[in-house]
């Protein structure tokens, strides 16, 4: 099966005139090889998404601050104050998790959910609440997408990424020895 790119505009998706196989090409490779007009289109498209994400984060922080301010005005130990403080903690935890996922993805973490659980259980965050990716890398190096060696075909069925050998019955053997073609 041919996995090279076809129909690629010259200069886009090619590095120095060499067409990379699709299986090996990443978005970053494609972006680096793209011409300036294509890069401008991609940047323009993602600019709105980034600004929406920043606005959403600012809104969450403002909501958390408003909840904490309102809770501080209520009577200490009241049910309403406890509920508002718990809601503020949930908002803060959601923001912390979203920030972790963004930083961990940029650092090349292969399994973000597992990395979040490891960081939470080991408290791998700075004083400011930002994830400590280097400490995570030292304690759990397997989380960072190290490429694995491809498995050699060993006729182990679906376990080696191959189709299992078809099961043959005694009837198949008898028909084959009698010269009858299989159905």
C-alpha cells in the first residue's frame, strides 16, 4: 500500500522537494513546510479559537472569584457559604485540569488522563498551581510518547496486527483431498 501524499501543491506538505509518507508526517511537519499564505490562513482560523478559549478561562476565573467573594459575605459555617465554597473549588479544579491538559499535550504526553491522575496523586504542581511537567517526566517517563518498535509479523493472529488464519474443519481437508473447490 502506498502511503505517500499525492496531489500536494508544490511547496505545501513537502520539505525540500521530498514527499513524506503520510504515516510519518505530523501537523507540525506539514505546517513548517507550508508556504506563508497557507500559514496565514491557518493562523487566522485558529486565532478566533484561541481568543475564545482565553475569554472562557477569564470568565471562569471571574466566576470563581465572585463565588468566593459572595461566600465570604455569608455567615461562617452556614450551608449557603459551604455550598458556594464547594462550587468555587469545583470551578478552580476544572480550570486546573484544563490548564494541565494544555501544558501536558504541548509537552508530548501520550495519555493525558493517566498523566492527570499521576500529577494529582503525586501533587506535581508548582506553588502557583501550574503543572510541573519536568517532575512528571522524571517520575513517570512512560507517559511521554516514546515511540514503540513495530511488532514483527509472527502469525499470532489479531494479536500481532494481522488477520487470524482461517479455521479449517475436517470437511475442508476431505473436500481438498477429493479435489472439490472450497466454497
